């Protein structure tokens, strides 16, 4: 619809509203005329020339207007120009009869035509509005001429009738000009309003689609407004995926604490926080909306894993260049040492102690080679190839392949609380993560119970409704002191480990926007939990 069409529709509705007000005016006018006529005791103020004509015509005019008022008040569709013209012609007819019964223009009731002319000039345009003024002028002049012929008015009344006719035309022209300007201004205002609403809608869509969470809070921490990303970050506050828009919702305690810290020291760099034990790390930044104290505050929420991922990529790129430059320098002498130890062990000249030392050399050479391989694998990781995976089916295939690659017997159970759990992940990288966690879990279960057992538990997070995979073993678990260093590179509690397995596993999970955490499950068993993003979320391959 064009601006002109919108303006026309608005004018039609405004004309209908004006006509309803005008009809009420006509009813009140009839009551006023009747009251003035009936309460005149000695001398008639109006209707004195022909009292009966005045009374009955005014009563008929009142009855018609009352019927019209009842009919027009509930009306929704506007009248057309012909109907409006007929309406004003109807008014001129009744008013001229009432004026005639009141001794014509000398009664002063001719001024009532000005209201008719003004109303018609607003709702009608051009020739029709001028025609109403012309008909009213002709009616007044004709009635004055008739009354002059009957001797009821003086000749000077003809001059007054002519002047009144001129006033009618001037009123019509002025009101039409003013109404046209108002309509144009209304069209411009409607266009500006439409542009503002369109820009507001566009801005809202942009904000809602931003990956940065945005909140508007008051000085007490009440959430006034928030986008979809903020809802996703703070899923412990609301269980819906709709944007936050409720001033009764309070910031979660973790974010409220950051808010208070910022208010005390705005220059302080705030540490990341979590709303749940296994939730993502979130960075919060605050900015005051307005210059006065007590104004609302704008909160920016960012996934710290993205920042960590970028920093890690820079670190891995540097590590890759370093390892590429020294790999051959290390591997060549390392291969020579390992080969020499093998040849030395095959010699018949060695005693038992020397063979033991040769074995130590070979074992540590293999360990050093594994470290180089892991570092190279980490620094030269290929780009992501995410795909939609039905987790239970994928785990069944993984267990089958895992059994073929491992000669040691083990027992694995898959528990799926939701048969349709889907995830989005790079399949090869998921294989690497689950294989590493499975090797560790089976080894620790065997050390603690003498049986290599493992459980994969698939379920949805109760707070976020996002898919979760728990890898549960029967080991003694990780102590509180070791948990803080569990995912650090080269940290290990075993003499044979490289300390890179869990570090690589978490890095691969973060690359797929998932999170790997260690915790105790509901049965207090050792558990590594992978919290996946929404399966329909598009992963960023940065």
C-alpha cells in the first residue's frame, strides 16, 4: 500500500469520526433551539414568525438526527462522497426552514450555516464542498427575497444575506485549504511513523539475531529487556527460548554479583562466570544508559569459550610453527637413540641390568615420540566438518569399532533417556574425544574394581533442555586438588601419560561449541560430561 493510499484510508476513517461528532452536535443543536423556543415567555427569541412551523420542523429534525445518531455511532465503514453531500444538503434544507420560521436572516440563525459549510469543507473536497457553500448561499438569498416580498424583513436584509453568502465561500475556501494542509502533514507524519516502526523492527531483528547477549536492567538488577542470545546464556533464569521481556525477572546471583562489583569499581576487569555447574563461561560487560545516576544499564554477555578459542588458535598456530621447525631436529636423534637401544638389547653381550636400562631408553623414547605426535596433532588440527548425529546410533557404531581395535575385554553400557537425541558435531573429532575418555575410564575402572566397565548416559540438561553425554567409570575419581589442573596441557597423574589427552579433548569440544567437564554423577561416580549446543545451531568454523 502506497503512502497516498494509506493517507486516503486514514482520511476516510477520520471523516467518519468527524461525522459522528457532527451528528451529536446536530442533536444538541435541536435541543438548544427547542429549549430556547419553549422557555420564551412573552417574546419569542426564535421561531416568532411561524411558531408552529418552527416547533414541528425542529422536532422532526431532532427525531431524524436521533435516528441517525443511533445508526452512525456503531458504524465502521466510512460514507462515500455522494452520501456525505446528501447529508449536508439535508441539513441546509432543515436549517433554512427553521431560519424562515424565525424571521429569516434578522434572527441571527444564519450563522448556523457556517458550521455546515465548515464541516462539509473538511469531509468533502473541491467542487462538492464549494457546491454546498453555493447551495447554502442561494437558500439564504432566496429566503430573504421571499421574506422581503411578504414585507417581513427590510430591504437592507438582502445586503446581509449577500455578505453571509460571501462568508460561506470564504469559510469553505479557508477550511478546505487548512484541511488539505492537515492531510498532507498527516501523510508525512504517517510516513515518518512507518519509517520509524520499520527501523525499530529492523533494529530489533538485528539485536535478536546477534550472538552477543544483550540485556537492559534497572539499578536493582531487574531485567527490562533482553535478546534471544541473552536468554540462551541465562537459561537458568527462564526455561523458554523467547527473548526476555519481563521487568520482574531478576539477574541470576552470579551475574548480580558481577553487577555489584562493576558498580563499585567500573574500571575493574570482571572474571568469567557460570550460571550452572557445567554451563559455559560467560563474560559480562556493563554500560550505563544515560548520564544520570539511577539510569538503566546495558549488559553485554559473550561466550568466553569463543574468546578462549581465538586465543587458543593463536597459541596453537605459534605452537604449530614451533613444532614444525624442531620436529625433525628432535625426531632424528630420538629415532637414532631408539634404534640404537633396540640393537643394543639384541646383543648377547648385555646382562640383565643392561637390558633393563635399554628397555627404559626405548619406553621413554616412545613417550617422547607420543608427546611430539600429540602436539603436532593439536597444532595442525583440520577445519571443522560439523554434521547432525543421532547420538545413540553413533555410540553403538563407535563401540563396535572400539572393540575391534582393543584386544582387552571390556563392558560398555549405553543408557539413552531420550531415543531421539541429536547433536551437531564433527564426527571424526567426536571419535577422538570419546576414544580418549573411554580409554581413561576403562583403565581407571580396571584399576579400582578389576573389571574394565564403562557407561554412556545420554539425556537432556534439566535447566537448558540441551543434549548431554556422560562418560561414567568405576574409578576412584579425581581429587578436589587435581580438578583445577585436570585439563591443563602436560598435566598428568601417571608416569606413562603425556598430559595432553584431556587437554586435546576439551579443545576439540570447544571447537564444536560444546563443553567438557569433570564431575560426580547422582550416584557419586566419576563422570566426564559433554554438554552439546543446540543441534540446530550453526557452528562457526573460525
